[in-house]
């Protein structure tokens, strides 16, 4: 309990008093004794707060008082600065990962987002009321930075992995240089000419005429969870080209041929799954090849009933390559394409077929994938120069899906 005496002046003065009352004590009360005063006294903003520290009026609006809306500042939070600020100014009371200490847990959606959606923005709340020990010392950019960091789950996502939890490999092409996990072949560049997210995308240029390969290679053997079966997603945009610009491959994964598929294969054969653009119909197609050619080995294709390639607009292309079940599956903007194939299920004729039948038209996956290639690989002497923009590539053990 305890008594506190204050000398009053002619201006308002803030007075705090802490007392403890047993839970069962229903006679506990707070009284203001003005008996010693011979002038008028005004009391304002009286609050009683639970806990060991004084509360904050605006943070605890009185019943019936409309909540104060605390707006976002519009500043863009920087995650690294947010972590520095948070660790210095907040972690002591809320814990390094927000699980709570003397201050409440703030790592829950309830805190971060419900206030955001209703009366408070997280950022506005912090700017105004936090740190509890020194309100106002993390406003403006500090509040925006801390809010970004907390909303990112107390993580600074590694740019190489796009953001926490987005795939085994995630590439947004935002770095100053290409991530060194990729090897560039032919003509590629990071460009600001086009982008789906951020400020950059990868630009790939095919020179046309005879055979040329351009794009990025990835050593898949370094990603053991992806070598037997993986899913991928890339966003692509290809400018309109009139006439037959020739076929080209834009996704390809390969590895040593599975020798069990047929005794006609040798150690040096590679099995290759491809997603291609058919130049004459400007449609999508799937291919299965074994190389080296010349034997001749296999060159099989399946058109997806000539699904057109989206032109001059960003499209979402997903694939699944499964070496265990010899299955290729493709999706365009979330819809599964008929050119998804397994083994001999390709039929024949214009829609699907093989050049020669040396491997009995078996679409056999490799024993494991060790290479992924995205780009423009042109084949025909009549090919025209063309450009492809690629952004936000994800490769994972589960289906990636398209951005919202
Ligand atoms: C001295 C301890 C202390 C420090 C430092 C501190 N807080 Fe707090 N914080 C509290 C307490 C205690 C509360 C509970 C509300 C109250 O008492 O005002 C709180 C409440 C919050 C809430 C609302 C939680 C809820 O459940 O609604 C958020 C969000 C928050 N703090 C964020 C921060 C951030 C971000 C920082 C650093 C800029 C920070 N706090 C620094 C003690 C602290």
C-alpha cells in the first residue's frame, strides 16, 4: 500500500504511485486526499494499470474512447537496420526473437497484425509508445525499420534465398552481380528494362541463325534434395516476334542416363528433359532427348495441343521433373498442361512423336539430375534473334505455385 505526498504547483504535474494489493483484498483502494489544500485542485487523466510499471494512456484507451489510429509513416523499412535497432532498443524487454521477457511477446500474428488491421499500425504504435522506457526514441525510420524486421519474423532473409522459406533455390536477380551458384553461358545480363518484382530481371538474348545456347546453368548435384525429383517455377516474358523464329529451349534439366532404361545406352549418355517453344506454332512443347546425338539417340516431343506462348506479358511457368517415375509435368499460369508426359504416353504424329525410335520412344529420366539450365537455346539455321526476360526463379522439393 503506502502513502505518497506531493507538493502541488499551479501547473499540471505527473504523479505516479505503485502499490500492491492481495488478490483477495476487496477493500484495496486508491484515494486522493486534498485535506491539506486551501485552493482548488484539478485531477486529470487518472489511470490504474496492472503490472510493475506505469502504463500509457494512449496505449490503453478508456472504454468508450475511440482508439487512436496510428498510421504507417510510408517509410520503407530496412531489415538490417531494423535488426540493429530492435536488438539495441527492444530485445531487452521483448526478447531477441520477440518471445517476451519483462515486456509481452510480440512474435505473434495477433500483436503484429491485428492491431495493424484495426486501430493501430505496428509501426505507429512503436513510434508513439515504445521503447516503453523511452517512448519516442524509435520513431520515423527506426519504427519503420523495426516494423519490417518484426514482420519478417525476426529474420533478415538472405537475398540469395529470396525470403525465408521460399524454396531450396530462389533467385530474384536483384543482386549487383549474378549469384555465383549460376554459370552464365552465351548472352545474359541483369537488366532494369523489365522486371516482375524488385527492380531487375535476367535478360537472355538468342542470336538466331545456327545453334546457340544462352542462359544460366546450375549444378544440381550440389542440392541433394533436388536431384531425383524437383519442382520449379519461373516468371517469363518474351517479346512478340512475327513469323517462324525457330524452336528454342527455355528450361532443361539433365543427368547421366538411367542405364536400366535400355541396354542401348552407355555411361556417357545423358537424359535431358526440356520445355521448349515451338517456333512455327509459337506454342509450348515438352521434349525428351538423350545425347550425345549422332548415334542417333532420342529426340521426342509432345505439344500441349499447341498452347500459345504468352507474348509480351509476364507468365508463370512451372515444372516438375521426376527422375524416379520418368515424369515431366508442366503448368502455365497455374493450369496443368497436356504436354505433361510419362514414359511412352506420348502418342505420335504432329502432337507428339519422336525423331527415330532408337530407344523405343521411352521417356526415361536420368539416374539423377546434375544440371539445370534456363535460357534460350536455339537450334535451327532459320532461327531469328529473340529475347527472353526471366524473374523470380524458385526450385524446390514441393510445388512452388505462382505469385498472387
Ligand atoms: C523497458 C521495456 C520495454 C522496451 C525497451 C520495449 N518495450 Fe515494448 N512493451 C513493453 C511493455 C511492458 C509492453 C506492454 C504494454 C505497456 O505496458 O505499455 C510493451 C508493448 C509492446 C507492444 C504491444 C504488444 C501487444 O501485445 O499489444 C509492441 C508491439 C512493442 N511493445 C514493441 C516494442 C518495440 C518494437 C520496442 C523497441 C523499439 C519495444 N517494444 C521496447 C516493454 C518494453
